[in-house]
C-alpha cells in the first residue's frame, strides 16, 4: 500500500517559497513554487500554485524590473486564478493575502506606486 502524496502546501518547497516571498525575494519564491507546479498532476492544485507564482512574479516586476503596468496585469491574472479558492485553503490564509494583493492591483491600475511594505504577507492559517 502506498502512502498518500503530501499536498503541495505541506511540502518543503512551498514553505521555502512562502518564506522567500515574505522576505521580498519574489523571483526566488516563483522558482520554489514552480518546482511544485511542474510536478503537480491535479489541475485545481496547479491553478492555485500558478496564481501564487503570478502574484509573486508581479511584485518582482514592480520592484526589480520597474514595470508597474505589466506587473498590474500579471497581478490581476494571478488574483483571478486564486479567486475560486476559500479564504483558508489547505492551511494557507489566502483571504487576507488576496485582499491585500487586490489593493496593490488597484493602486497599480491607478498609477499609484507601491512600496515594499504594501506587498501582502502569505501566512499559514492560525490554529
């Protein structure tokens, strides 16, 4: 009998990507989560991971590539992918993260610059 495969959010690359995102290393967070995304067979899980990848990549575009317009579009696409999931998803506090990211997307669409303190923190569900 085989043991069930760990959920992506329980695997070390997910926690590593979350830490990197929260530290402002958005490109590196994208790489960590992409490792899981490439190996994932479940479409719903892939969409969730892709949404996170696009959101963190958008902040890389803002702060490192200095491309706020394209960052805003990428952020909106990532948020669209994360929209179907509940606020607490597989141990991840997705609701506050989405809400703060949506505020960043709104500001980018209005041409308002972002600061690093505006980037949403991704956390585990308290419990």
